[in-house]
C-alpha cells in the first residue's frame, strides 16, 4: 500500500495502477480514494491511474494537531506527490469539492497539466443574486449544526443525497457502491470535515475560469442535488476549450452510478490529441 512523506512529515496514501498517460483522481468532501474503484479497474487498462487520499482523509495522516485543512495544503501535497512519482504532464480529475482543488492546482502549476476533468463540479458552492446555481447559507448553517450535534449520523445522511430516487435499481449494485463510500476509512474526523466545509464556502473561482487554457471535460448529472446542473453549464460556458457531458436522470456521483458511460467519456477525452 503506497505512501509518501510530505516535507512536513505527513504520510499520504495513494493508489496507482496501469501504464501510459497519467490521470490523477481527487475525491470529494468527506470521501477518500476508495470511490474511484471503477475508474481504477477500467481506465487503468489504457492509462496510468492514480487516486490520492487528501490529507486527513482515507489512510492519509491528519498531520499536526490543530492543522488547517484548506485547499492550498491539499494542492501542495498533490504537487509533492507528483514530484515524488516523477510525473511531468498529466490529466487532473476532481469530483465535487475537488473542482476547486484541481482548478487552483492548474492556476498555480499550469505547466503540469495536460487536461482537466470536472465531475459534478461547481465554481462556487453558495448561491448569490448573480449566481443561482449554489445553496443558501441557511442550508449550510443547518448542515454544520447537525454535524456538530451528531456527526456520524448526519455525515451518512448527507451522503445519501448524492443519489436520486430510482437512480440505482440493482440492489447488489447499490450495496457495492455503499461499500465503496462507507468503507473502513470513512468518515474522516469531524474537525477535517468541518474545516474543509469552511474552505468550500470561502472559495469562488468564477472570475478565473476563463484563464483555463487546456482541454477540459465537464461531466454532470442532470438531477444533481449537491452541485446543480446549472453549475456545470456555467463552467462550460466560461472555460474556453471545454466539453459538457450531461447524464440524464443522474445525481451527484455519476462515476459510481454510471461508470461505463463516465469511463468511456474519460478514455476518449484523454486519448484525443487536441493540439
């Protein structure tokens, strides 16, 4: 089970399989690298696939007590992992919260990135008068209060909202997906989850989307309750060289509920030479 040690002495866990062009997958809020199983199994037949546990998530260490879990730390950890593996150019894929992480990684280290993939992403989690594709602060305050009151139950309750009614018909498929989400490394500590939630609320990359100059794939479910489809459409409109794939009748985790379709789109996107 591969780990590497960051410059501040933190052990970070990652999964790696396959050969060829590298693609790095970054998980969403409160999750870990287990969720990328279907991509590790299939996409790795054609490319090198790497899935990382962000600091404080999965098998990655939390670091020092009272450490801050904000996106710049995650980005620096990613950079150190990439240097450790000796990777020069790669595709960076992020789900949900990780849309901020991969975009900000690109803004800081554009020379590293060949292509970007946003899965169920958003440029801003909170809604405003000029941006109706987020959530009201009242909803977030209620979530935060619930997590502080009964963390275990409410983090699982939130995860249930990743899917929509009828999206997963096969009971065995549902059971498998639940085992990937609610694995032995779930959930992270409440401190990590609440701090990353705070980082999520503070981030707004709308004004920077036009600066993304690499081919970008945006995959979004049509009935996403966490990051509404309008967020994906907004990103596709603002990112110059982007392609939007809308999956009808799908919620917030299409790579889990529709892995065949998502994997096909990812493989074709990486294989295509846009230059």
